[in-house]
C-alpha cells in the first residue's frame, strides 16, 4: 500500500510538471486547475469521424462549465500538426484552449485511448472521471439518433457539488488513439 501511494504521488508530480504546446502559441500545464475546481480534458481527433458529432456538446460543456473548470481539447495523434489542430478548432467554433500532445505523454499518463474521450482531473491531478461524454454512440459504429444520457455533465455536477462521481463510468466509443495500447 505504501509503495502504491509513492507511485501515485510520483505520477501526480509528473502530470503537474507537463507542459504542452497549444494552437495559440503558448504552453500549458494540462493538470493545472488554478483557482478552478477541476480540469476537463477532451481527447479529440480531426481524423476520427466519431469526434465531429460530439463537437457541439463539447463546446456547450465548455461554455456551461468554463467559469468553474478549466477545459482543454487535446490532440494526441502523433501525425497531428498545429495547423491541422487549429483548422479543426476553427471549423468547429472551439473556444477552449487546444493542446497538442504529439508525443502522447498526457494521453498515456491519464490512460486516454479513444477519441472522443473525456478525462476530469482534480486540482491535485487525480483522475475523477474517465469515459464517454454521453451515450450518442453505444459501440464503435452504433450511433443513436440522440444521446439519452449526460454522463460527463452528471460527473461535473457531482464534482462541483463535492459529491462522488456517479458510477459506473462508461468507456468512450470512437476511434483508437494511434500508438496507445
């Protein structure tokens, strides 16, 4: 147990020390919550057709919760360029900061494997939620007409109210992030 605690503390320090470039030319600590209650990481890809149907909801979550949580879109595809990530953000009217994780360091640290996938971190860089945004996709190619759940919103509401995140946390459905096992 003591060994596990040491490993978790080390991972928290590593995650806190990570700086990633963004499409705005600056670098950001993706685990840095500042004075906010959490960090929401949306792992997305312009190369994944499943990402596009979620962009409106991602933007709405950023608008609805952005005053209380830090929101980042994260491109972890090793083939992504700043220009492609910026074009994706412009085409989808993204207002959140867009990070480029070309070496997949962040994706590996938080164990993100799918796009789109949401990961919520505490101000101490602990993973509070990891999974789907909602149930629009029930399987990799099984899309519903409309989402019937709001998994991420329910998790954020619980976190902001100081309550435990509802479970189970359902896996995201979409495209695998290339190079991540």
